[in-house]
C-alpha cells in the first residue's frame, strides 16, 4: 500500500494540476459559432463583433496566453503580455514547452520586473498595453489574463510621477512595516492602470478578465492591484496611510501634485458594466480537487480553510493541536477532558490568528464525527508569514513543516500513555508555484519522528529554526528526502497544507 507520504505528494500534485494554466483555461473557455462567433467563458457568452485582443501580466500568464491562443485561433488579432524576466528560458530549460508561445504567435512577450520589482522593461510593457487599450472601439473585445506578480509587471505611474519616485516611496513604506494591503492602496492611487485603470482606458470595448488568484479571499481589486476592478479605495485612504507612517511631509513634488489634483473624472462609467471579471483558479479550487482525490484514496477528508494566514509559528501550533486532536480520536479519547482542552486551545489560537471566514467550532464538530475506521485527511491553504531573525536559507513552507515537526516531537515527549504512538502522521506544506523562498524546493514533509531522528544524526532543529535555515536542515537530513521538489509549475495559488493521519 502507498505510504502516507506518497498520498500527500499525490494530493499536492493533483491540487496544483487543476490550476495549471492550460487545463484550467481549456475547461473554462470555448469559442463557438462561425457566422456570429462567440467567446464562451464558464457558460457566459460574449459576441465577437469585430476584433479580439489579448493582454496579460503576471507570473503564470505565459502559460495562460499559450493556452488562450490555442483556443482563440485566428480570431485573435494581437496580444501583449508582461511576464517575469527569464521565465521563457526557465520554462524552456524545464522542458515545459506547453507553457511557451508558438513561433509565429500574435502575442508579443515583454519580460521585466527583475526580482519582482517594477523596472524600465515592465514600464515599457505597461505603456504598450495602455496604448492598445486606449485604441479599442465599442465593437472590440479585450481578453485580460491576470495572475499574481502582475502588480510589479504593470507599472505606469500617473504623470508627472516617475517610476523611481513611486518605487522609492513604496520601499520606504515597506521598510517601516506597512502591510501589503497598505502598499497596494498607495501603489494603486499613483497608478494609471491599477485600481480599475486598465478597464477605464479600454472603455467602450467589452473587457473579459480571466484571473488566477494568489491572494487570500480572492479580492478582485487586490489581485495584481485590480487593473480591471473598481477600486474600493480613495485618495483619502492613500493620504491616511502616508500620514500613519509620517511620510506626508517628505513626498516628492510629483506625488504631491497627483494627490492634490482632484481625482480626474474617469472616462468610463463607474459601474464597470463593460467588464466581466472571472476567477479561473484559486486556492479553494485547488483544495477542492485535492479533497476529491483524498476521498478517492479512502480518507475521511475535511477542508479547514483556503485563507490560512499569520505568523508561521502560530500556524504551526494550530496544526500540531489539530493533529493531536485527530490522534486522540483514533485512541478513543475524542470525548473527554484532554480533547476538550485541545479544542479550547484551538479556538483560542484561531481567535488570535483571525483567519478570514474560518468557523473553527463548526470544523471541530465535523472532526468529532470522524472515527478510527477510516484514515483522516485535513487540507488547508493560504499564505503564512515568517519574521526573519536569522541569515539562513529557507521558505515559509519548509519552516512551517519543520516547526510542525518540532511541535509534534515536543507533544510526544510530554504524552503519557503514548497516545499519538497509535497513529501514523504525515504533514506536508508546499507552494503551488513550485518555489519556496529562494530555494529549489516547493516545501517539505514532516512526521513526529523527524526531530528525534535528526537529533540522532547530530542536527539540532531548534538551532536551524532560530536562524531561519529550514532548507539547509532538510538538505542535510536524510539526503533531502523530506524536501518537496516539484520544479516550476507555471501557476500560483499560494500554498497548500495536508495532514494525513491513520491508525497503526
């Protein structure tokens, strides 16, 4: 029979497979009719009256564009996509031909945003996309492909702001601890194309956006800074953030000019009725597929949340407590003072983490009903944060797996009557883009035995963790056997975690 580890790997792969650009687009987008052709997107029909154009920006957009061009055929007149520097070469090297455009493609590819920072190349691409959008007529259809990383690839500051001025401001904000949401509000306010700008410029053409979400909760106005979604923020919000970080009096002249000039009347109707935004792929969709597969493998499966966020050490504690509860269930101790205490801990932790939309009490109720007859699979996804203290090499998924391993080891050391000894446990955490931090791993596996085995090999897990050096640990431990290595996947819907428990 397959090991838990093999099961976990296969669940991760199927989750990623379902949000890969080509299968995802082919499931959702069709072209039909010769006389009056229509673009069908998830059952919605958009008539092609005249010309069909395509633009895109983001880390997964190259594969999306290749699949789109195959579906659209000769109906596509012209396209421009902005993708990360070096991505064509990386995909070529990885043998992922299906993610690359054909030799005589009508889509122009512009590579930019080195190290995920806006640069002159990205600006050049943004200007080309802006020009294409401005020239569209009411009879044209603009297909927009959006994925994570799109923000850095679509920089077009409102004149007279220069790119380096906007960059410097963003950097100062980040160094003062501004949250990503705050950074995005400021970026959008100073940008021509973000915050619905692209959709306004494309008016009166019909705009259809196909979006691969890498943001918790899939908020349309936040993914890639929402170029085709009405912004939920105003200039006022931007000023508040700048005030909060004491930057209001040290702004470049150009930024002051833009912020003080009354908001230009947008040329498009504010109701964005010419726009249709469609989430094609998301963490939740990937988890649904993993759940289907796990049930097929015989697991009683629950999805905890697609919005797991917060500090990696707290999230690790949450997972350790969930695993502990699962093991108590297998030992016939799912009801009783011990299990009640674990449930209380979990509810307290969840309240601290403030995971959007998570109803933990309901989840725990569902978990109660799962008996020892079938193995259990708990799935979750989202994106944790790591407070960097050390100088090691790692990524949030590897660190999460290592912290869970340490937590399970400590719990085992404290357990009387060896309760968790009665079940086999595997925990996996991986980034769906195939890259975790600056390493070639997507994440890692752990089990309760990990730390004890590492100690026997002379590896001190706590020392690696305090130096944020999870990758080095996993590389040295058992020849890297616990690393999750998938290679680039060409997609990105944040991270996926799987907990598998079965009776021994």
